[in-house]
C-alpha cells in the first residue's frame, strides 16, 4: 500500500492507505476528502481535482505534462507545486506523499 496524507480544504488531515496504480484523485474521492470535486472523473478535462504537492515530495512526484499544464490554467490560485490529482498515479516510489487541497477549486 501507499500511504498518503491529504490536507483537505477545511484543514482536516486525511491519512489514507492507497493501492498502487490508483490515482491520488480516486483515493481522495473514495475517502470523501472535502475540496476534491473531480467533475470530469479523471480525464484531465476539468481542473477541479487541483492539489499542492508538499515541497518535500515535489521532485519525486514530478512536473505536470503539457496537457495537464494547459488544464491548470483553469484552476484557482495555481502555484509552482500545483498538480491535478487525477494525473498522479500512486506507486511505492511516492509512499508517504503529502498534498494539500486549495481552499476552493475554481
Ligand atoms: Fe478532472 Fe482531474 S478530475 S482534471
């Protein structure tokens, strides 16, 4: 399993054991994390699954690809550690990942 800590938009921390191969967004939705709307269901077409990757984890998670970057233009308060959580696939390499949900999605 891959351990995740997601700080929700209301400040509550969610500690989740996730299956490798699933996405961060899928686990946030399954655990009813406030602030992750994921309107397009993971198709990289809505930008309502926006998260900030903890600085410590940014390098290991990596940057968004060009399609994700274009979609991030529609997200609220984008920062250099912004990612769309439906595009982060979980693996043992990012076991312990920490992310934060913005105060709102758009
Ligand atoms: Fe729509 Fe991630 S769920 S872009």
